C-alpha cells in the first residue's frame, strides 16, 4: 500500500485510500488532458506581423466585415481590398446592395475567385440577415457567445467557417477566434501546429488550444492574416519556397520535398480521408 501525506491525513481507511487515488492518479490524468501552449506561437506571430503588416480597411462594423470576407475570400489581399472598396463606392447603402442585380455586381468582381457565385451570394446574404433579424445589421451578435455567434453566421447562405470567424475576430465584436481557410491551414500543418491527420474544420481549434492564454482578437486576427499571406508568398501547395519564409528556423517541414507533404484532400494510409481543402460550412 502506498503511504503518503494523504493517507497520513485521512488514516489508512477506505476513505483515505480513495482520496489518495484521486490525488495521485486522477489529478495527474486531468492535467495531462489540458493542452500545452506551443512556445513558438508568440515568435511566429511577431515575425508574421513584421513581414505582413495588416491592410488598412475599416473592419469595425460586423456586417461590413462579413461582406468584405465574402468578397475577398480566396483572393490576394490587394485584389480583395480593391474590389471591396469599389463595391462600397458603388453601393454605399446596404439596402442598395441587397437589391443589386448579380450581373451588375459581377462587373465589379472581376479578378476574384468564384466571382459569379459571390455576385449572387452577397445580395442573398443581406436578404437572409434582414429576414432573420428584421434589419440589415449584425449588432445582435454582441449578445451571443462566440460559438453561438459562429454557428449563427455559418447558417447564412454562402458564409464559410473562415469568414464567420473573421467577422468575430476582426470586427467591433473582437472575439478571440482564429480564422483559417484552406491555404492558411496548409501552413499550420507544416508548422505542426495541429496533428498530421486533423480535419480542416478542426485546425482553428488546434491553433487556439496551443495559443498563449492572454491572446485576444487582435493577436488571433493578425495570426489569421499572416498565415494566409505566407501561404501565398512562400508556403505554396506542392513545393514550398522556404528560402523566402520568415519562419524557417521554427518549421519542422522546411525544405521538405513536396511529395512528403500530404495535401488536405489526400487519402491517409489508414484509409481515413481528410476533408477537401475547400471545405465550407454552408447553410441548407
Ligand atoms: S519553412 Fe517552408 S514549409 Fe515551413 S512554413 Fe515556411 S514556407 Fe512553409
């Protein structure tokens, strides 16, 4: 029998043995189930911020951030901001954008990926918001917790999980959540900030679990933005251009041949299939 301070305090009774068991075995088990901070993350964030300063765009209004996120999703930062600014100049009032013809919007969306689809989706999402809350506003999200707000947003037509997370992180809602789409997820995986077999939809959670406890919306927002931009300039699909990457000495995958880096839509050895890189959470 193990004699220790718990047994001494409670005596060699059944109660003492039960207490000893919980203190020495259950306690440590619960501790091991908590997630460890990855000590590289603050340095990764500092370097990404230095290399990719955030673009200056008004991200205060959640509805404005939603439209910006939908329009710019998958586009380079300069293209996304440029098209969004043209859109706001042509449609300065939400009601006008709600009633816009997709054909008219498509002429402004030249250069965007999935331009025709976005030209349909933007007025549609405004109509859906108005139908649900009676107003063209997302201010009501401030009364929801982060997960509920994320769920509410992803039920809107054409709103991906990455865009919903960006609304919560970059707008006046300022929720501590990270927005990671397919390209940024590739960087996360190569940095081994998530398990090798993690589904795309689980990647943001893995990053958040490893982040310092004091990180807030500002830090997660900058991380989201920096990862996305690094994917475009260096961490390409296929062979990455590691020589251009500011994270080389922090990355276990640096200079690895592309053949050893499994894309998110590849079949794993044990037969599991990861979700496609373009996985989205769309409403019915
Ligand atoms: S070192 Fe290479 S593989 Fe690693 S994050 Fe940078 S570009 Fe990607």
